[in-house]
C-alpha cells in the first residue's frame, strides 16, 4: 500500500543556485542525494525552480521523540541562511 507518493528532487550540480550555495558554504564535495522526504518533494510538483535542501541537524534524528539539534548548529545555520540571502541577491 502506498501511503505517500513523493517525486524525487534533483538539481543539476551546475545550477546557479548550487553555485551560490557552494560560494556561501565553501562546499566543494559532490552534491549527494538522500533516502528521505522533505517538503522539497511538494515544491517540485508546482515549480521548475532549482531546489537545494540544506540545514542543521542529523537526518537520522529527524521526527523522533528525542529529536534534537545543537544550539551551535542552529546559530551556524542562521548565519548560513543570511549569507545565502546576500549571495543570492548579488547573483540575481
């Protein structure tokens, strides 16, 4: 029985959004997929825009009773989102 059918999300490694994220984070390693669902699956049904899933926390802890994120990770993510906003604005 299918409970939820979610389309995959794929953004080309050379997409402008990926370049902006790489510039802001310094991430040089290959982009990888992951075997779980995010809200991005809902967005791809309605847009052709590139999507990048990025944020704090450990996916293995997500949606569990004892889910937690280090405060330092949340602060780092806030700084990252601010940097991405600035870089994305510059790239537009």
